[in-house]
């Protein structure tokens, strides 16, 4: 078991959350909020069952540059392919297709709410490591609103945390997540760390389940409160920490904490206007069971803080994320998992999905959006991920990788529930502490830019 010390950033987040939580509370809020939108109804506002959902057909394109050097030279380069199958560099797909039912027990009891949502699209939720897709349950929760300032949510639902994960995906301003959110927060689960060279294709270390989708199964205490013209939201959750539709696989539980303070300027719904500051933290352990690849329990800690802003024609956001413990660490030679290659002895080997067991990473992003007119918004986002920042002096290894992406985007709103999104991502990858002639930097230079187009329709 790996023991981790608490970083200064973790202390800063904890201190900010504690300070915000000491603000006096007086009046319950009625406006929309991420914690409330996903499973809380105002008394008497909805019936027993409201059917809703959305679809997101899309097209993504990359040049498809292959791995340029090393034992996997010529193999598909994993980040230059399109998920979840990683078989193509350009494809049309149904990114998401979700349908759900929500409501309350009115007239029996309008303080009991439920939220149910299923995913029919082809993505990381429905296509696990075996490549076989199927419909998956993403949300199934019951919210009890009987205790003032202490609502209780039980079941499977979004965990309180980073803004990109917590917000409703159908109002997300971009097609793809930032590097930090994708690699540090959107979990992939495996049985090993991929540290052993694989010569048997059947023993490749790969994902064994769908992605976490920023969700867990557990119990959450939360509420949204108004005081002195501000809206304060808090949440504390205990969960399995083992993804969706899966029971826990160890005795340790995941602990989540979240708090935000927002000045609401006006409007309603997911795109209301306001200025919000938030902080969150997540603490847990992950279990690997493959003896040859680091079997054991490992810490997985994440924390973050940031702000969002939307008023008039302008929107802006920024967030900083700190990670320690178990961190996803790419693939062998940046090749698609399962790709064939050769080791120095000339033997056939296969690319693994890798994890660092005791590492650190950090990421940050900034977003700026402007509505040129009511139907057209232009967006700009810059994000950086510094992964595996701990240098192993004894082994003479330096696995640090810096991912930098600048996304230029446009959204065209046909109406309030239908929009088209276009993104062009200028992407770069480097090993900052290695020479430009080193293999990792030659691979990084082969990272393609990415073009994405997506249509969203909510019903």
C-alpha cells in the first residue's frame, strides 16, 4: 500500500472549502445548480414521470500519423485515433444518445425525487476493453428533500468535483474534454499497471470496464443555499470508487467534498448568468489484482479549484487540478493498446495500457467565449497537463510529459435545444526534460491536430 503526504495544494483546497462552509446560511435557493439539476425537483413542479434525453451525432478527423520511432514504429498512434474503438482516424459516430425519466412522488410525496438515465451511444461508457458495446445505465438515484439544508441522494450519479465532469454534458461548450479532465479524472479501470513486457496477446493490460463517466455509486449529503445575495452549494459523498454498474472491489471507500459560492446575475436553467468560485477534493484507493503488474492497493487523490463566469454575451472559466498516487500513464510507445511491436531482442511484443503507481500531475485550463449574435458563439480554450512530474533519480528515468492544446471553437444555436459545434484543436506533446532528439519527443512531434463537428438535439 502506498502512503502519500498531503500536498500544500490539498491543504489550500481544504482550507478554502472550510472557509466557505463557515458562511452563515439563511434561505434555500430555487435557481438551477449542477447539484440540483441532476436529480432534484422543486415541490409540485413536475409530475411522476418526465421523459427527456438528447443525441449527439458527430464527426472527428485526424491525419492519422503512426508511431514514428521505437519498437512500435508504424503502429497506430493511440492519441491519433478516435475512441472508443481506436480503429479510425476519421469517422462519423453517435457520440451520445441518452434517454431518461425523472420526477417526484407527487401527490404521494413531492419531497422524494428520482433520476434515471441510460446511454445508447457508442463511447467509453458503452464500449469497455472487450470492444463489445451495449446499453449502459449511467444514472439511477433517489433524492430525499426532507431535512432543511441537508438533502440526501442515494444510488448512482455524478460525483461532486471538477466543472467539466459535474456540469451537464449537453451544455458543454466544446466537443472534447481538456487533457487534464480526460487523463486525470475520466477513469479507465484495469487489473495491472502494464509494467511487464507482454509477449502473449491474451495478457495485454487493457481496460476491463467502461469509463467512470465522472460517476460513482454511493450516498451524498448536499444542498444549495442563499445568503446575503450569494448562492452557496456544498456536497459530501461516500462512494465505491469503482466506476458505474460495478460493485466495490476493496474495503476502502471513496470520499468526495465540494463547495461553491456563486453570485447569480439572472436567467435560469443550465446557462443562467453568474460568477461562481468552487473547490473540490477526492480521496480513495484503487486495487490491482495482476501479481506481475503491481498487485495491491494504491492511493488515488485529486483536488481542484476554479471559477466560471457568464453574463451578457461573455463567458469565461478556469480551473487548476492537482493529482497524486495512481495516474494513467499512456501506452507503450504511444501505440494503440494491443498493437504489435518488437523489443530490443527482436521478439514480438504487444502495447499495454500503463499506470504510474506513485506519481504526481497537475493541469489547468482557461476558457473565453463571446456571442457574436444570439445564434453564434465563438470560443477559445487553452489547456495544459503536466503528467508524471516526479523524476526517478535512482532509476535514471524521467517520464514527465507535457500536453498542451489550444481549441478554437464555434457554436451555432438553431434554437434553445439544438446546436452545432465546430472545434479545431492545435495539440502538442513533449518530454520537457529530455533532448529534442529523444524518442519520446520524436513521438510527441507526431501528435496530430484534431477537427471535431457535433450536432446536439435535446428532447
